[in-house]
């Protein structure tokens, strides 16, 4: 009677002299791939192989060598390639990268950054006294960079930034002046700043937008202000005049007739 042929098994498991088990398989390019670590039992090694086989079958397998790109250079290039960023935003991204991301991730390969590493990094920043708002900004930048590595460059299979709510900020509510307090402040400052305070307050303009206004932007008869530029201070460069923070920032604002223009 013919002996029944055993079912074909994906991959190869080998018991090592130490008693632990190694696992390997042939990838879609017919290259042998080894598990990054050994396993304490054969079933654990087989489970790892099952996952790799499943990824290949679903066409979700990613060449692990593609992710062997240091985070630091990749992040620097990521910032340089962002279209339409304001100078101030570019500066903040570069500062955050150098201050909070590069020390922990700069030399680490993209494929080696895992959720546990991200959690430890975030906790360390908070324990060192970095504000929760700054930590949230750094986390959002890290997540955005790694999203590009997943979705566009296909260097890694999944983004390791998976901490729910870590990118959200809950800043304290800022104090708001009453109309009477605003008018009193406008009376106390030199005349050259009076209009700026009133326009910024009642036109709800950002400081940079109010600073970037020119005479041609004001229509005193219609009581409107055309916001089309913003003044931004960039460290190492000085004041930079550019477009508003977003396309929605390009707008015409109506001012209430609460003060005399004389």
C-alpha cells in the first residue's frame, strides 16, 4: 500500500544546539528569510511562519530589507519634500525632529520602530517634564512621517504609532478680554498700535495676519479688511512675509462700527 504523502509545509524550522528553534522561509523573490529572533518552542516558530505565509497569500508581505532606512535621514527628507509648508512650519518641524525625535529614533531603522518603542519614547518625554502639548505635537509629526513610509514609500507594513489620543492636545482655556477691556487697552497704547488692536480683536485676525496688513488691504468706507498675507518670525531668518496659514485664511473680513476712524 502506497504511503500517504505528507502535506507540504511552508518554511523550515530547525532546533538549535541551545534548545531553541529557528525559522526561515523563501520569500516571493525566492530569497530565504530568517525570523529576527529564535523561539522557545517549535509551535511558536510554526506560528511565526504561518503569519508570514498569510501575508504572502494576501499580498501584504513587505520586504524587510526595504525598511532598513534610518529614521533621521528619512525624516529630514520628508520635511524637505512637503509642498507648500510655511517657513514657520518648516522651522517647527525641524526643531521638533532635532529636539524630540532624532535622539531616540535618528539612527534606528524604520522597520525596527515598534509600538513598544513609541510608547517608551512618549512616556520618557512626559517624565522628563516636556509639556503634554509638545509631546502631542512630536507624536503627530512622528506618526505623519511613518504614515508616508507605509502608504507611499511602502517601506514598512504598518505604522507603529497606535497610542489612542496621543496626538490630541487639551490646552488650558485662554483668558478673553471683554469689549470694555479691549477699548481701554486701545486707549492706553500709542496711537500707531491702536488700530492694530481693534482690527485684530474685532476682525478675529491672528497676530501675523494683523502685522502683515498694508494700507491697500483696508477699505474704510466698506468697513472691510482683505487678509492676503501674514508676517511670521523664523529663528535664524527674521521676519518673513508670506501667504496666510491656510487657503481658508485668504479672506475679506467685515469690521463692526465700534470706533471712530479719525
